[in-house]
C-alpha cells in the first residue's frame, strides 16, 4: 500500500512523524480516513480516537480539539491534546465529561446549549469506545 507523510503535534511535543499507510481522524463532521494522494482539505477535530495505520499494529490516540490539514506534503494534525490510548488516564476523560456537563448547565442560549450537548455526547462516545482500554492510574 502507498504511504504518505503524517505529523501529529500537540502543544507539549511532536507525538508522531513518519510514513504511514492510512490515518483515521475524528473530524468535527465525523470520522474520515486519509490515504496517499488524498485531495487537500482542512477540518476541525472533535474529541475522539485517531488511528494511525503503518508498520505493525495500529496506533490509537485520544485527541481533543485542534485541526487536521491534508496537503500535497501529507497530513498534519495539530491537536489541543493527544494521548496514546494506553496512557490515557480515565480520570482525565471523566474530568472532561464533568466540565462538559457544567458547560451544558451554564449555557445561556440555545446555540451554547447545543454546542455543549454535542461535546458532552462526543466525550461520552469516546469513553464508551475505549471501554476498558483506558487505564485508571
């Protein structure tokens, strides 16, 4: 399978840089897969699981917020937060859910309520998708 260059960067550090076969990204409009030669575009991220397919087993990371850009040079994901699923602290995800519940309760208008409700649903979906994959340390 053809490969392309992929970079995953968070404010703390570069988490991945190299050739991959496919990346599945949790976009704001739904998950999307990128293969070599994909058309250029930009998308915002929603909380979810980003999966990198390349050498060996797929790598799964929890990402929260940010942007993905596909260009002729490959795919770059700038994530607000990115944590390997095996390193994910369940307490952090639970805190994100609690914060989203508070945002929903504090929403002043329908637009804010809808946005907070959508984020809460996304975070609960991530927690459900991880099941017991997240650690509790």
